[in-house]
């Protein structure tokens, strides 16, 4: 009976997949091509997968708004902006905690004696990761950017109670990158490369990448940038920062997502412990429970548009100002990556809608409905 039921379930799944696949794939094409036609983006790459396989990978449009710009390819390298926070800084801090070289409950003043006597004793490393430190972003000095970030954080008055007020601020992750340097003696770029990108087989992921001729453009004021961080604070900090500056491809990021879904391993290589991944993606509540964040990762907040309508409440991800986003759902074993050559930065709601609709389509196409998943795992014994 078990074998017969499993066979029927498999037939059902295949029938459902074959019925909806063509329509939903066409829906993804239409969604991205519409964004291109409205000059929201010049082009981009969509990649959808699970811990074991890639379901969908396709490039669209061109790498810049220039009329003679080359077409985007699946191995185009993008400035992933704030995805740096969750693919470099957060895993670096969590791995150092796993190794016992720091604690998430360390007072930040332990690592930044510059904060002593400045009313910052209540801020923990965990508060920087969840944007509940009470710190706000500040302008940096061009000639001493890092020092001005630290001094500015030490001097500013905290806004609200530490741990209760959620305020997304790049300054939190600028401090975390410096914490990595103080804990290891090496920069975030070197530590992340050695700990994650080399062992995971992500050769096109780096800060200050070498010129490969495969870059997608970003726009900064009146400039078109290729291979240079779009984020001004990151450029002030020399191109390596905790909040921005990382470059990658959709394929490389897919390997990182697969590692997260597999609990810290990929192709037999373990880069994080299962408990570390669990801790990173567990919910932390602020604003009276209205905002839910992981450590670094977003779960449910004003920035959660890439979750769409089909993924679970425990799914998590992040966005990047350059037009990038990742969303990962461990319940359906699905992740969605969107990397774009973003042209329009004022139409925030339109861009959020693009991210959300893409994830909704992905969940309809690739996420197995819970009732069928239960049938597939049914066992009479």
C-alpha cells in the first residue's frame, strides 16, 4: 500500500508540475521583461533552486542603460550591495562565535573601548546584528572614514531602548566588520574568503574584484560604475565594508543559499555548524513583535517584500539597494535570487512589487504544497 500511495503521489506531483511549469515560467519572463520595458531595470538574472538542484536560471536584458551595452549573462558579476550583510558579515560574526572567539552577548564596549563611558554599555553584538542597537547612520569623514564611524557611534545619543527599537542602519554592520578585524587580525574580506567563498566554490565572490569584463553596471549620481561599489560609504571605507561592497554572481550566491538550506554544508564541506545556521535564522522580535529579524537576516519587517505570498513564515532573506535580493524558505526547500541592473531608485514600491511577485511565482512553481508533501512522506509502517 505504501509503495502504491507513493507512486500515486509522485504521478500527482509530476502532473501538477508539467501543467503549471510552462505557464509560470512564462510568468517570470513576462514579469522581468515588463520591468525592463518600464525602465525599472536594464536587465538581470533570476535563479531559483533548492538545496540539491537549480530549477530555473535565466538572464534578461543588458548590463547597463547604454545603447550598445552587452547582454546580461548568467555569469555576469553584480554589486550585491546590502546582501553583503548576510553573505559576508553575519556569517563571519557567527563563525567567530562558533569558534569561541567572541560571543553574541559580548557588550560592544568590550571590542570598542572607544565607547567606554559614552552610555553604550547595554549594546550587545547581537543588537548590531538585529539593528536594535539604538544607533543611527551618520556621515563619515572622507579622510578618516572608519575612525569617524566609530567616534560618531560612540558620541551619538541612543534612540530608544536597546533591544526594543528596530532601526535599519548600515552603521551597525560597519562596526561589525571592524569587530571581525579586531577579533582576527584580518579584514572581513580575507576572513570571508577563507571561511566561505573558497570552501564553497564561489570564485566570483569578493570585495574589490579584479576586472573580468563581466560586471553589471550600477548608477551613482551621474556616474555608471563597473566593478566599483555603488555605496558611497563603502567607497569611503576603501571598498571593504560590513554593510556593502561585495560582488558576486547568481550562481555563486546559489551555492551560499544551498549551504544555508543544508544546515551549513555543501558538497561535503562544512563551513558552519547546524546550530549556527539555526541561531542565525531564529526569530528575534522588536517593536512589540511587529518586526521579526534573524541575526542579519530579515524575516518579517518593512523590508520583507521578497517573501511574496507563497513562502512560509519562517522563510528569510535580504535586499540590496543595487537591485539585488535573496529569499530562502526551509519549509519548501526553495530559494529565489534576483540580481538586476537597477535604473529607477525612487520607485521603491514598484521594485518591491517586482521582488514580491517573483517570489510568489517561484513558490507557485517550485514549492511543493504541504498536503502533497505529507502524502509523499506517508508511511503505513
